[in-house]
């Protein structure tokens, strides 16, 4: 037993000597270790105990130092593109002291092109917000400071920006590796408020990412809830309750102005505000439009047959989960006419030396949204059926009502239509949106008396349309022929079947 005890003691001492040699911070201490073998056992044990206590204290010191070392990253606003140098901070999703993870939403900003959601690159704690709501944030300047949890050096990187379009086409999420539900905090909050399990929602974003419109669509299907009203409301064919002595049964009730705007107007003092976001974009586009000599043309269209046709197709469209308005017919008819008159689907360069004829019919549709006037585009209408146009239009309307239209949805237009009649206007003088060369404004549909071929007075559904064209390259005769063809398609919608592909 004594021999075994002495053997265990020797092994224990050799183990301590090995650990001491491995952990020594200098070569000199390692070389002096050899002399320890010559020391008596009690002396060696005392020195090894002292050394062990020293390493324990050193380990605690190093651990505390590593825990206290956290890098603070200045989170900068990256270049959003299209020459944008500043944005307006519309909403903060975090506050100082909040913990964030990668791809969590930081804030929503609004440029003169679209609303953009800023997402985080880092895991950490927000220590500083550089702007208040409605402040102007500059590209390349810090938005927030984030104290990261990594002990290694953190590379200063610009932030991630995510528009709704990017969420469908470019965005990836680290949670996909664990097959977890992908959604921003704002979307998760919306789902929680409506008692919706994210696992039951099918995401339309890339890799199954759940977007805000997915929650709204799921809520509408499950509960029958009504989504936010779109700017192109259905035109009633039945007579509603009278709302005034001169109001037509087809006239929608005007929407009152927002309460906040009314209170501001009645505040009793002048208020000066800087132009921001889409207001500033309108200033730029309208100043550019003033350089275009406008050619105007007005026409009346009898939509009686189209009203009857749409009434027959509404049920079938509803079976596809779509709301069928008149706009898909207007858009498709315009595309068929652009095939015959390609100069109206063209653009003129700044030097007025070259015309570019566009192969795609990307028809913009002006929408009155909470953010102001927006013109999203229905892409490649020449390749779409009326049902597919309605589906894309429904998607754009829902995004517009939610303020989630992205840059991809708002760019690339080659021709535009403005439905002023959805608000109640009868006539309008539309302004061309450069670099386009033509635009149409649609008035409200009214039931008016008209003479039929036998000379009898009948009820007719009449809509006024006003066209504006760039008179530098489009003459009045071309615009008139285009308008006549568009009118004939809508007055005899069955004739469009001969031209559909």
C-alpha cells in the first residue's frame, strides 16, 4: 500500500509539473522547472500549491477582462441606391437598451422612392439612437450604436436594408438553418395581436419568409375580416341609400381627410414643415414634367357591356381569391393598344435625339395611399391574362394600403393610368411621368341617358377619360387613334378575345 501511495504521489507531482510547464508565460520559468525535481517533496508541494493559486487568480482575471470587453459598433445607413442621399425616419422598432439579433428590424425609413426597413447585422444591445422619429437621416452616417457580444474585433460594416421587394427576392435569414419561422419583429407582433400562429401561415418571401401581407391575407381568409380599403373600390351597380340630392348611385362616398390634418389646419397658427419623402419626390418629378409639351385629348366611353361582363365574372374571380374591379380590363386594353402604337410605350432621351421603344408593357397605376400619391407598375402586361393582371393589381393595392410598396414595384413604368374616378372626379388633366411619354386619367362611371340605335333613350354607364401625350414625339392623330381603339375594346369587351395571346 505504501508503494502504491508513493507511486500515486509521483504521478500527481508529474501531472502538476506538466501543467505548470504548459501554462508558464515565459521560457525562463519553464527552464527553471527542471530544478524543482531536486527539491524535497514538501517544498515542491508548497511551490506547486502557490503556483496553482496564482493560475486560478490569473484565470479569473482573464475571464473577467474578456467578459467586460465588448465592441460598440456604429451602425451606419448604407447607400439605398438611385442617388438617394437622405431619408426620413418614420418609425423605430427598438429603443436604447433593447437586445437585437441579426436580421431584426431596427427602424423604417422613407426615401423619395419607397419605404425601407433597416435590419441589423449584429447580435447585441442598442446603446444609442442617433435620430428621433421624422428626423432626416443621411446616408453614410450612424443610425444606432450596438454593443456587440463578441470578444473579437468587430469589422465596421454598413447596415442591411430590406424593402418589401427584397424580402421576396434577395433576403435570407440565419434561422433557416434551424428550420424556424422567418419573420421580422413587426410581423411577429402583428401575428401575436391577432392570435395567429406563424407556423400556420405560408410565407411568400424568399425561403418561406413571412411578410406582413401574408398575415393580413391569412387573417382575411380565417376570420372574414375586411382588408384596408384599396384605392380602386368596386363601382356599385345597385342603388345604395341616398346620400344627397344630386349624388349618382355609382358615385363613391368621398373619404374625409385624416383627423390629424384637420386638427393641424384648425390650430390657429401657421405651421412650416420641410418637404419629405414622397412630397419631395413629387416636386422633382413635376418639375421635370414641366419641360414636356403636353398634348391633351378627352373622350367618353360607354361601359354598359363591360359592367354586365364584370358582373358575370366576379363570382369566378372570387373563387380565385381575387377582387375583380374594372382596372384589369382598362390595363389590358391599354396593353393591346400599345402593341399597335408602340410610340406611346417609348421614352425620349434628355438630349431629345433618340427614342427607345420598350418591349415590356409596364403599366403604372396611380394610387392614393396614406403615404401620398404612388404609382406602382404591373409588369409585362402583354404576357398576362386579365385574371393575372387582377391578381398583380390586388397585390399592389394591399402593399400600398399597408405602406409596404418597394422600389421594384414603383420603378420601371412605361405607360400610366390614373383612376381619379375612384375618389369621385369626373375629369382630370394628367401630368406625364418622365421618362414616359403618355398617361391617361379615368373619371368616375356615371349612369346617364343616351340614345340607342333606334333613337330610344336608355341608361348607359359613361366614363370620361383624359389623355396626355408628349407632343415632341406624339401627334394628335396618333393619340386619337390610340384612344379610339382603347374605347372600342371596352365598349365591346368580347372583341378583346381576338387579340389576347
